[in-house]
C-alpha cells in the first residue's frame, strides 16, 4: 500500500481533509501532519472530534510569529518527518503557510506534491495567500482543481497534463455533514466570559478575520457600523487574534446587535449558514458555503476569490465601508439551482482516483 503524507494546519484544510481522508484511506496509507497553525480547541481539535478525522500522526505545534518565521519553522519540521516517513507523495490543500511549507519540504526531497484547490488566483501579491498558492502550484506535480476558472489560470501559466478538474471537497463536506444536522449542534452560543447565549430565532452570520479587515480600528468599525443596523442579531464568532479589538470596538460603539462568541465548530457553523438570513464574511470557505446553501452573501474583500459564486449577485464584494456593505446586503439576489460550478459532491473520489493514476 502506497504512503501519502498529508499536511494541514488551518480550519478550511480540516474540512477538506475530512472529505478526502475518508476516501483516501480505503486504498492508501495516510500519514497526517498537523502543523499547529490553528491550535485553539475551537479552531482545531473540535473539527477532528466532530468530523471523525483521524488523530494526526504528528502535531508540530507551530503557530504565531511572522509569515517567514512560521513558514521557515514548519519547513524544517516537515522535512524531518518526510525523511522519517519517506512517502510516495505529499498532499496539501489550499493556500496557507502550512501548504507552502509542506510543498517546499517535499519538492526538495524529490517527493511529488499533489495540490488540492490548485489554480485559484486573485491577481495580487499583496495578499499573502496568493504567494503561497502560486509557489505551491509551481512546485507541484499534480494539480487538482475545484472550478473551471482554476483550470484556465493554470493553463495560462504553462501547466497542462498535470491538471484535473475534480470539484470542491468543501462541497463534499458541506453535503455530507448538512445531511447529519438535527439542530442540536448549536442550541446555545458561548461568549468570551463562558456565559451561554441563546441562539436567536432570526439571525445574520458574520466572520471577519483577514488582516486586511482587522488590522486597524477604523476598518473593523466600518463593518460593525453596517451590520449593527441589520434587522436581526448578527452572530460573529471571533478569531482569537482579533478578539481584543472586536470586544473593545463593540463596547465603545454600543453595537448591541452584534453577538460576539468563541469560534464555533464545523457543524455549528454550517447550521448557522442554513439558519442565517444572509451572510457577511471575508472567508473564502464561508462564501462558498453560503453559495452551497443558497444564502445571499456579502464578502468584505478587494478581490474575487471565487468568481463562480458571484453570478446574479449571490455573492458580492464590498468595501470596508458602512454604506457599501449595507447597499450590497439590500441588493436583490437570484439563485439558479441548476448552476453547480463546484462539482457534484464527489470531489474526494475524483481526487483519490487522480492520485492513484499518477502514482501508477
């Protein structure tokens, strides 16, 4: 049985891993390396527990520091694991520092790299994830692509025979776990003080974690001003690194319509997606999940991460501006149930088949 080393480190990667690992382990020996990039229980462990993801074989415990510090330390630690395990292939997802570190460690050891979610492009190096995804693609041997636009980007950069359009494993996970929801996943929310907060009957769901939106008071406050005016409470699970600023701004602005909570697990998050009237986010994952659930979404970001979601204003980009966010939230939206750019919910099977063909 051939051996695959899989590197993950952040919440979106755990979701994709849950879908792919379930199929991969039927025919391969998988060695799971968790870099520790997301380390908080609600950012990491809860995903492994509730999604039945196998316990990592290696947990490197690397988090914090600058991009260079984090990536460099991960590179050294992953290299040591690969020397020990000597896998037939390294599998990485997405565009985090963990993705790039894993790919660099493997290619320098002449281990072929498979990149799931290859080909995504924003068109700017100002976004750190763009650097990660481009460099990862250019050292990968196998490019597994979620959408047709990713195929076109890769072809423009000179790739051809290594490209396979497989669909989005995040859509696989969304379909699989949505079918298991019974409503008990989130009877209550948990505030930072540990106090339980009843889930509102009507709500909006917001996530906001990108540095571009949270590195100054002024930017995040514009977002708060907008969502505080909505006609139902806004549930906002806050990333640990952004907690102090969010708590302080909510108190200073008197934004009582915003419910700040600890990060939630995956099932709780998709339950919030299904129950939300609309969604405000800067997450590449949540804007897709909103699209999967046919919920209108406003993405506070400068670039279209997933242009496929933006048909008929299903997902709209907004500036960090109160008026622009509210204008976009009030725009009419129309979903086409027959439009499925992210595949058929069986991306994991296609991913494993592509890996098998490559290694044979």
